[in-house]
């Protein structure tokens, strides 16, 4: 009985590597959806500990660049440390803010936000900053999960707007297209309970 409960809970979490595949698989999908190649310039908005930013920095190579934004100072320090230990000089770490990404204008060919959108309290401002950071034709990938799962027990600060811990895919699509993006693909199932939506800056 206990084992069945654990499996059910794991299957309903946003992602569990043991159940839903590895981070390496996800990074490969990120690169494919965003058409990342050597020389690409990519931004990770809400980069966490920098695992994905560092992995993509290896893919874009020394002629490319990855911008990793975070608002948590400890995580910013961790990203810098991880990039340095990996010997990567093509990772730029940027301290973001609630209503600003602080990314340079027209710095990127692609931007992604992974399990961050549902935390945004000022999505209109963030989407506008992302649009400015992207070059014309640049791609934006949002990965998030629907409210209504076990994580509803843990406050994210945006439950009233989203109806629980998570971000409805219809809300994400509506808000991002309202910021001037074109919908390219999705929402598609991504990993576990997460979904992905791909946009393009005209």
C-alpha cells in the first residue's frame, strides 16, 4: 500500500528523474526545441543552481554564450562556482529582480524559463524584458506545470492568480502572446506533469 502511494505521488510531481528520465535527456530536448548550436547565445531565466545553464554552455562552445539569471544571491554564487569549476568562460551570471531580467538588449538567439513562470508576480514586465533580450526570430521556451497537484500544499505566492501552485498552460500562452510573441508549438507534454510551450519573437 505504501509503495503504491509513493509511486502515485512521484508520478504526480512536476518531474522526478528516476521516474521521468534524466536531466541529460531534458537538456538534449531543450537544445533541439531552441535550435541551439555552437555559437548560439542563450539565456536561462531563473537558472537555479546553474546545472542547465552550464550544460548548455558546453553545447554552445567558446564562440557562444549563456546568460544565467537568478534573484537568489546564494544561487548566483553557486552558478559562478559551478561554471568556474567546469572551466567555462562563456557563462554570464546576472542578478535579476521581481520585475526585471536585467538581460542586455538583443543579447540572445533563445531564452528559456524552466519551472519559474508560476512564481512570477509581474509576468507582463518579465515577458517584456525577455522580448527585448531576444533578437528578431529568437525563440522562447516556457516549461512549467499545471496547478492542482501535491505542490498545492506548498505556497508559491501566485495561487490566487493561477488557482494553485503552478501555471495553467492557457494563462502562459495568453500572457506571452500578449507580450508580442508568436506561438510556435505546444503546449506539449514535457516531463512528468510538466508541459512546454515554444514561442518566437517576430
